[in-house]
C-alpha cells in the first residue's frame, strides 16, 4: 500500500510536470508561428530546441517547424540534418507516424535541391511505414511525390502507377476532391501530355479547371490552364490556347511563383508566335528571359547549397566515425580512469590508515615519553625530599651532638667530614629538584645554577634574559608553565654539565629570549667544540632531546672549525 502511494505520487508529479512543460512550450510555439521573419523564427526554434529535458514529442514538433522554416529560407542542408535526427528519434521510440512523416520531409528536402532521384527512396520508405499502420493519406501523398519526381526525370511509364495508386487510395476513402487528389490528377494529365496521349490528358485538364474555379484554388487553376494551353497548341488550336494561357498567366502573377511564370510566358509566347502576333510575344519572351536569369541565379545558389549539403553530409559521416572512435577511446580512458581512481582510493585509504596508525603510534609513544619523564621527575622529587628531610637531617643531628661533646679527639675531623657529606647530599638533592626553580622560576634558577658551576669549576659566565614582548622592561618575566620551566632548566643543566666535563672552556654565555609564542635558549662556550655527528648519542643528550620532543620543542647543535660550540633550543608557548 505504501509503495502504491509513492508510485501514485511520482506519477502525478511526472504528469503534472509534463503537462506544465507541454502547455508552456505550446504557447511559445504559437508565438513563434506568428513571426513572419523566417530567420528570426528559425533562430528562436533552435534556441527552444536546445533546452534540456524537453519531452520527445515536443522536440519532434519543434523539428517539424524548423524544417518548414528551413524550406522557406532555402536552407535545405539544415532541413536534411533535422529530418535525419528526427527519423532516428522517432524510430528509437517507436513513433511510426512521426518516422514516416519525417522520411517524407527528408524526401521533399532532396526534391527541393533538384535531387529528384535521391528523394524517391525516402518517399518509398515513408509510404511503406504508412501502409503498415494505415496512415492512408500520408501513404497517398508519398505515392504522389514519387510520381511527380519520376515525371521530372522523364520516367513517365514508371510514374503513372504511383499517381494512379495515390488517386485510388484517396477515392477509396471518399477524398477524391481533396487537394492531394487534384494535384495527383494534374501531374497525371501532364504525364499523358508528355507521352503524347492528349485524349487521356484533355478530360483531366477540363475537370481540374472546373474544380479550380469551383474551389477558387489559384495554383491548381493557373497551372491547369497553362498546361492545357500547351496541349491545345500542340494539336493546333492556337486561339483557345492563347485564351487559356492569358488567364493562366494573370493568375500566376498573383502567386509569386517565378518559375511557373517563366514557363507560362514561354508557352504563351510560342502560342502567340504561332498566330504571328510577334509584337505581343516579344515582351513575354523578354520577361521570360529575365526570369530565367533570375531563376538561374537562384538555381546556381541552390546548386552551391547542394554542394555544401553534400560536403556537410560527408563531414557528418566523418564526424560520426571520429565520434565513434573518440567514444571508444573515451570508454577506454574512462575505464582506465575508473580503475586508476579505484586504485587511488584504495591507496588513499591505506595511506590514511597508515597515517592514522602512525599518528596513534606517535601519540602513544609521546604519551609514554611524557609518563616516563613525569615519573622520572616525581622520583627525583621523592629522592630529593628523602635526602633533604631524612639523611641531611640525621647527619645534622649527628653534627650537633659531636659539637656538644668535647670528649673525642677526633671531633674536628668528624665535623669536617660531616660538613662535606651534608654539602654533597644537599647538592645532589638540589640537582635532582632545585628548590629555587619551584619557588622563584626559571630565570633566577638558571642564574643560581651558573653561579654555582662557576664557583665549582672556575669557568666564567655571562647571562642575559630578553623579553621580546617588552624590551625596555627590567622586570622578571611572569612564571611560565611548570613543564616548560622544568624542561628548559634540565636542558641548561645538561648542557652546562657537558661543558664542564668535556669542553675545556673558560667562558660560558647563556641567553634566554622570550617571544609571544615561544621561549628560546642560546648556550655558547669558547671550548674545543665537538663532533656534531656524535653529540646526540650520549645518554644525557638523548634525554634532553626527548624532553624537548614531548613539548614539541626543537634543538640544534653548531660547532665551528675554529672551536667553540653553540646550542639553540626552543619550546613553543602556545
């Protein structure tokens, strides 16, 4: 039930959308139909056709109008192109009536290009489809066109059966007075006249003249009068021929059919010449010659157009072949591209997973390092407290007892030994967890450390603190986060120990610079320098680098050939 409901909704939406589209397009088509300028109308139809998502029948309806406007513009190549496209569309979608009709229009396109013989197969195909589906009037029209085309190439015997078949179909459906029937009769009468069978031709002409007058069909009446005039002249009835020809010419002038007028003037000039009425015949012959020149020019342009059509047709075939080749290449390219994209996706997923795993591994290692260093500092703190609060106090108590006891001769020696022991334990405790650092901060603790090392080693030192946030301020900086202060202190402590043990330096220079986003240490000495490739291999240096990595800090070592060393360490504050 739910599926049926949604199906109904979708059908309603599709129907409403199609109806709305059809209604809107129909209004636009009516507006275009009212445009008298064929070029403007043709352009608007092309623009309308290029819209996306048009209904198939609407597309074919637009194409029908495009072809007829192309006929008016004598753009027969365009008519051929649109007709072919429409035939393919109709065939693919099983629209037999449309396929038949556009085959007929394709035949007419070739007929207008004076390719009479080439037009016949398309008329035959249209007639065959029409007969199969009982489109009797379309079938009859195609037979009439075939008969007319065969007459034009003087194949009269082959033309006659088609014309008679057209007339029979129309009569069978009670349409013997329709325009199509009358046109077929007119061509048939002309055929008999050309075959020199005037007895068959004359009654047909008389019927056509009568019908033309009755229904006021100027084209039918004028052409019938002219051809009958020619027939009369051939049998020697020149007076009646001139009379019929004069009436026919007067009617043709109202139709603007220049080719028909040229032919009528030629026939009438011959009729007048036969009666020695040269003065009347000459102007007609002169007018006919001027029309001939004009029509020749048009025919020449048409021939050029035909050549363009042939060229375009070949070009279309070539383009189609190239398009198929491109399609095959594109299919191959798309296939390879899809495979490549798939491989890239798989590769990308693997890379992402590897990076994710690596990141997790790095984070885990980082956490382990942090835990290790934190544990180490806690152990240092515990041991420092134990030394200070336990052993130092016990030793101090012993010292006080000995001071108060004068019985022992070894008193002075023991006191001196106790003093050395107490100092050593206090130094150890201080190195493990400097009290000055926790109480006063990094800068005082570093100054105190430098002072003690200088006293113990006789190495001179220089120390400078620079606050880049306020260069002129002489005040000590605000306290930094505990981890950063402890890290920087341990780095300086390890560097100073190495200088004292290995450098043979006489001067140490330490500068701490605080930036808004980082704190940087410059530690320089004038000693013998070191091997940069080996400096980071020591246990103390490995620990130092590890501490900096935990805080995303960096460290570089420089030792010029002339001696001395410079170490730069930096830790971000944000």
